[in-house]
C-alpha cells in the first residue's frame, strides 16, 4: 500500500514544528528524563514515590491557578493539599504530614504577565518559597528538587525562555515523632519490595533493614 501523495512532506513539516516548539520539547522529552533521574538519585530504584506537598496561594490569579493545576497533574508524584495559613503549613511539615510546603507569593501573576507579554519588563525577578522537612530518608530534600524542576518546566513552557523560576528554600527540623513516622514509612517500603530484590537490595531495603 502506497502512502498518500504529500505524506512524507506532511510528516517532515510536523517534525520541524515539533522541534521548533521549546515548550513541547521540555514537556515531551527533557522533563521526563530529568524527573526520572531525580527519583533514581533520591531513592535508588524506580518504585512509585509520592511526596506530600502543601501549597499556599497568596496571589490568587490566573497564573497561580495555572501553577496549582500543573502541580496537581496526575503524572507527577505529588499528593497536593491546599493551605491558607502559613503557620498551619509549617506545623504540618514539622509534624511529618507534609514533605514540603510551597508558597506562591503575591505578585506572581504580575511577574508572569511581564515575562510573557511582548512589552513586559523581563528584568523583574520573583521566587517561590519552599519549606522542606529534614528527615533521615531525605524525602524532603528530594521533594524540593522535584518542586524546582516542575516550577522550572512550568516557567519555560509559558515563556519559551532559558531563565528559571526561582525557588527559595528553608529547611525545617521535624519533631522526634515525625522522624519516627518517616522511619516507619521506610520500613514499609522495605517490606513491600524485599521479595523482589533480596539478591541485590536497593537503598530503601538497606535503610529498612537498618531501621528494623
């Protein structure tokens, strides 16, 4: 069966359009590779990992809603929760309920309008604030790196620019009870995977054995 007349040219034209669109390249090729690399470095295996992320929107604009929608995407390993009080969110990080709390500051919408409008002021800067919990497993730190990658991908997709959206981080020391909860989670991960990797235990298994 012969291909329709003009089909090769149509394919070539579509491929050229695909590779010219930087946002498409980021989301379709680069972002999944970077994201899986982060998870592999953080946990030493390709198990499904979920981070408990709290987000507080102080801006309440179309752009901050778009950022929320991006973080809520089901393809990402985020269990997203809305917070309206910073102290409550910090308490959740300290108590181990959240791995990280992300604050979208007031002025985020104006910043994004400037970055995307043809005549906007591209010299303005703005950063999200992230409070991440310190624990033995390092889940808070890996969550922070993942948040940075997702924020960066969001900004690049919206602006087609190489500049990144900043994320200012602050480590939060967790309470002893929260640390114990983190250890129990690690032990649970070990129990769920020990049957398939006893010959070559993963980092989660080794942590689990040390804690059991």
